[in-house]
């Protein structure tokens, strides 16, 4: 059986899109499940679009989400180098083989000549003018020019490209692991450039050559590459590598949350959610884009969310660790249809993972924020706080937002609660209650509750009628976590102080 070798092959043209992380994840899951090899290859043949820092960003992003590279950039391996810009002589060799065997040709057309061809075809009613098996015979290339002229042009260094000679009448077939048989007539495939005028290969030639030389067994990539797949099949055929062609799996598109079109950075910006794994600052524009990490997402939650963008386990289970994903993953369970990018589902996953962590770990998030704000808090107290409020948080930074009232007394009070619940009954109970609290040696959730029940019973008032007014006096709000636990955390002196302040400030509100 063929050894499983998969590759993630991003281009360093900017920040790694979250869709790229999903592609890397699916490759990784297959590799780990089959005891295979995960390879990182950097496809940097488009030097004009190269962005400094992008390669380092890719490596950091993969490390953060827990995708471990076995071979490739940053690791090394038997098929180095793993940057395509460093493999240029290899591509020249195979491009020449294609030309020599009549499966590719030199094209000397200038930009002006190419524009004229497109204009001529457009004027004739051709919707999408292409350099193909028909139009190539009207252009300046080694198929139409005399052999001596071609040699002369090459000898003097005339600018040229190498194009694939696509057959005119042939059905190209591809058995995709997700989509089944894909069949395209060769008349629909244009003569793609394989080697550019700067001597660098295009994606089409470079990725086929590299996948063959690196013994890649499976190519799992985005749906946007499906139209190019028949071209790659032809290259495998012409290079004599059909028997070694990898299995292809083209992942479904990630769609906007609304479902109408492909997810983009603009959509994310407009809807207020990240689209990159880590913060990214564009070195050219200095524009900053938020990352999932800095927005408060846990890597294990993001991985779980991404796994469900196209794949499903066939069960009702939703929470999967990386190890569980590796065991359950199957390319056969990846769907064809585009998947809506539901940021609310990502938030839900984050909630689940946060809540499942021990309170001792969650306390660290709160203590970190408190330290930044120069607020002193014992670890024991922080553990109590997170245990009370963790059901109300989505992100680590929410522990401070949800618990700040425990450190900062209210200076204003929710008017809607004041109008409904702040009355003479409430103030009578609160005055008596704070007096009884001062008599307690130590305030805890148990005696806070029993003391309140004693006071309300003595005054002949239902305890339930007073709870919202009590919460209001302590937090300024009408809703929140367990009230008695709040009082235990605050302590006797703080509770008495806050009730006293509320009674004074809201005295005019009592009829």
C-alpha cells in the first residue's frame, strides 16, 4: 500500500486565510490517521506578490493551532529545498522535456500582441478569449514560426514563456475523492503558461513536479483549484507519471455567513469577526487585521470549528479533541456543497472549551487582566469568581468584563430595575438586612441566604420580591450570576458598604 504523504503548500503573499488553515488541518488529520507524513512546502514562484513576513506568519499559525510539520520548510527533509523559488533548475528540466516531446512550446507573443488577440476575439463575439488549441495557430510561437527563427529568438534571449500544448479533442477525466468523476473536454482548457518569462515556473508546473518528486500520495486543496485539475492530469500524463499521480480531493468553498458568495476579508471586516488565525499587519499599507488568537479564541476550539466546515462525523457528537478528530476523520465524509462560515458556531465552540477547563486554569485569564489593571486579587478569590461567572463567558477576556462589578462598585443603577423594584418594601428590607450582616463573623453564601430569609420573614415580605433590588444595590444591574455567591466573594464589609451607598443614592426614588 502506498505511503500517505500529504502537503500543505501556501503562497507567502500575505496572511494565511482561515480557509487555508482548514486545508492544512484536513491534510494533517489524514496524515496522522494513516501514520503518514505532513509536509510544508512554500509556493513562492510569484515573486511580484511575495510579502515579507508571510512565511514566518504561516509557520506561527500552524504551530498555534497544533498542526505539527514532519518535513518541509522549517524542518528539512529528504526532498529539500522546500521553497519553490529554490527549486528553479528542476522545473526548467521538466519544461524542456515537455517541449522536446511536443507537449509544450515556446511562445514569444508580446503583451500588445496578446491584447490584440483578446480584442479581436471579443469583437468576434467570443465571451472568454483564450490562448488555446485554436488561437495558438495565429500567434507567435514555436508551433507557427520556422525552426531556425525559433532557435535564433532563443539564442538572443528574446522574452518568451513555455505553454502547455493542450490536445484539441480529448476528454480529460479525474476521479476526485469528494466529487467523484470530473470530466472536461480539452477544448475547454487553455494553453496555460508553465514557465514565465523570468524563468520561474507557474503554479501548474511547479506543483505537479514537486508533488511527483516528493512522492505526494494525496492532494487535498480548495475547490478554487478544481478547474485547474484537468490541466494537472494532462501534465502527469505528458511527463509519464500517471501511475504516480496522487489522489485529489477538492474541499468545498467557505461561504459568507449569508451563504451568497465566497467568504472574504471584507465580509469579516464588515461583520466584525477575524478571518486570519493570528493578528496581521500588512507591511505595505500598515493595515492591521485581528486574528482569532488575539480575539480570544482557543486553538482547540478553532480546530474543532474548522473540522466541521465541510466534514461531519456521521454522529451527533460535536466536541472533538485533535486526537478524536484524527480517529474519526474520513475524506469520504466531506461534502461537496459550499459551507456557510457561521461565526456564532465558532463562538459556541469557544464557550464549550472554556467552560470545560478547570477553574484553576480559568483563574489565570482573570488574574492576567487584573494585573494589567493593577488590581490586587488572591488566586483563591479568582478561582471563586471564575466558578461563578464561567457560564456567562465566551472568551477569556470576558472574565474581566463579566466580573468587573466585583472589583468596581456601581456609581449608577439600571433605571428599569429601579423603577420596577426599588420601593419602600425593598429599602426597609435592605436597611434591616445590612444591620444583620454586620453581626455575622464571616459572610458566606449560606448565611447570606438564611439571614435574608429571616429578615424578610420578620417583615412579612416574600424573599423573591427583594432579590432584584438587592442585586441592584450590589452590582447596579438587574441580572447576573448567583447572588449569594457574589456576596460571599465580595465579603461582609463590601456588601454593607454597597447597600449603604445604594440606599443613600436612591433615597429620592422611594415614594
